[in-house]
């Protein structure tokens, strides 16, 4: 009888190890393989809780973010792509930002220059120059 108890324990132990390996492979394997989505499982006192799947998204070709799989359709509608942003996308985003910053600075300089000039011809009195009438 002792022999059959040992076999039963061995079988249960083997099943437990296999279940743990399969569980690990399902939960962690896709992340190790570079997948664009993941799903986490947490053991609680009341049972197992599974969290929402996440998707890696290249957001506006500027930054890689991780969003809920439920949010992916909205991101796709405004042009985001799945997976991490490529180096080419990041270089383009950086160049576009530099160009926009330069244009903004130029507009600010032009606005400041325009605000400082006095072209209203209301004859405020003698000027600062050495034109006609100065001593």
C-alpha cells in the first residue's frame, strides 16, 4: 500500500510542476519573446484575478506607450501603429519638433518687434535721431 501512495504523490508532484511551467510559459513567455501584448495573472485570497491585456503602441510616431487592448482601436483610428517606434520615426519626430520650435521662436520675435515699433504717425514730438531740426 505504501508503494501506491508514493506513486500518487509522485504523479501529483509531476502534474504540479508541469502546471507551474505551463503557467509561467503562458504568463511570461510572450513578454520574453518580444510580444506587443501581455496579460498578468495574480493569485488572491479569493481566487485568480486576470488583468487586462496591454499593447505596445508607437503613439503619434513620437513615443512608445503601453495601452489596454481595449484602447487600441482608438489609437489605430488616429494613426498610431503597434509595436515600438522605429529609430526613423523617432528621428523624424525630433526633426519636426525642432522645425516647429524654430518657427515658433521666429513668430515670437516678429510679434515682439511689431509691438515695440511706433508707426501710428501721431507726432509724439521730437525723435532721438539727428535729422532736420536737431542741434
